[in-house]
C-alpha cells in the first residue's frame, strides 16, 4: 500500500474527463434577502396553499432555466426552491405562578359556597415555550419589482406581472401580513456539517430551514470522484489489456473497417467478470448470416461498430438467460436497462452516437485509450455526451494517459 500511495498525479495511468461546465448550484449566492411575515397558526395552511399557487418556490434545475439569445441556458435568479416555506421559532415566555396562600383562600371560598373548586392550571416555574410561525413570501428582489411604481412604463408591463401584483396585495390584506426583510441561505448547504452549523444559529432557532441535496453536495462529489489507486493499477489496467486483446482479434481478421477495428468489452465491476466482448458478438452475427450477401450487408451496416456490438452482446446474454423464463427471469426483474452498473473498456474514444448509446444503456463508467479527434463523444470533438445537462443518465469517463504503456 505504501508503494501505491507514493504515486503522484502525473504517474497515474488514467485521467478522468471532467467537462469545464458550471453547475447551477455553483452560481447561487451564499445569502439572499427575502420578505417574511409572522402568521397565526390557524391561517398558515391556507396561506401556504395560496403562496404555492401564485408564488411557487422554484428549484435550481434545467426546468428553471430559459434559453438566452444565443441558445444557452440562463437561470432565473433568485431561486428559493432549496428553502422551506415555513419556520417555527420558539419564544420563551415566563409565566407567573400564583401564591399558594391565594390558592388556598380561593379554594376555601369555593367550599363555603358549595361550588366545585376550579381546576388549577399546571405551570412550569422555568416558563413554557410558545411557537411563532414565520412564512417566507418571496425574495425582496421579486417582491420589490412587483411593487415598483411603473406608471411611466405601464405599457411595457406584461399581463402576468400585473396579475401577480394584484394577487400579492390581496394575500397581504387577506392574511394581514406584515412584511419583514430577512437574510437567508442563498444556496443549499455544501455538506452536512455546514447544515448542522446553520441549525444552531440564532440561539438554536437556526438560520432558516433548508433542504439538503446529498448527491449535489461538494463533499459527495469529491468522494464520488475519488479513484482508488489499487483499483487503477489492478482491475482497470487488467480490463484495458483485455480490451486490447479484443482489438487485436478484429485487426487480425481484417473484416471490419479500419476505423472500427477497436476493442470493446463490458465488465461487471462487482465481480470483475467480462460480460460481453465485441468480437464474440461479431462471431455470432457472422454465424447467423446466411451467405455472402448477408455478410456483405453485415459489414456495410454502420451500426455494427465494436462498441455497439459489445452492448448487443449484453442483450444477447440477457435474452439467453430469459429463455424459458420470460418476465420471471432474474435478468428482467433486475431492470430493463442493459448495462446498469457495468463498465465499458474501449481502446479508442467512442464516437458521439456510440457515447449516446452508452448513455441509454445506463453504463456506470467508460474507460478508453486513444482519443478520437474526428467525432469523439467524450471530449475529443469538444462534445462531452457523458455529462450533457438534461440527459436522463450520466456516467464517468476516464482516458489512458499513455496508451503506449499497454502495448
């Protein structure tokens, strides 16, 4: 372990491809100013329902973004979807305790008048805690915009702006709201430790209740990006050597086009077993072809690349495992996505459409050797399919620093 730990970053065999893209959460400010109001508990539920309809709390994601004039995503600030709508504030109030003598005299009077004694209220000498409810109305920036005097530019106001202003005035009057400004977290906590620090602020009342997104936190991302050197020098290295053997078979047979003579295997990282090899699937296709014409069509099919054949090999294995079992097969019960949790090892960077096929198959990682500057889908052609915003799956991608070390 000491020898492994001594490896510097420059001596590592693999390098992760992390696109130079900014997460929407990274753009959020540390603090933001909001309007809030104290509300009677019995009115709180109705107010929250009305606010949710007219002034919903929008979360930071692709749905909260609009396209700017250049077609790029532009998020509408400020967004408050990471905050709770209501905060409970404990108020300490010391209640006076009646003198015991007065209590005894009162009880005596009750007995003389034959009236039942009044029940004595139990009071805590230390005082009791009462709760006040604070409801967040919206950001100061948003609310002030609605209340600005726009008489000179009334013709430029949209119908939705006017409607929101009317609705807000009606809510203030209906619930007798007293708007107060308050500074609250402008972003979700970056770690559970930071969230705990926020919770003990303001004498235990907390800063403001905030949602915590574990998988979007800084600590989770840093941990996720860690790559065990023992894994890198062991499993990943061995699997890349196996992919090179797959490539050598394709080159030796010389049946695939030159730009398709690459190695591609699918590996289960839990067992380190190879699930599918592109050359095995190619053999199956050749055996299924009835004659020279079918073989010619097979060779000319642009979809029959080693990457896609490796994915199809996983599908073939699942179909074979399901034979005679149908939907009761463990393969089907485990999910319909072919490569969920699997790793793909390729001797060359996949093209854009191959990278998208890997996205749809739900592969866990893609590790490749030589870059593909022509139409590489993992950064070679300045397109990183594995981390495109808005896709329903993303995977981690690694490239070999020096492919010559493997030959």
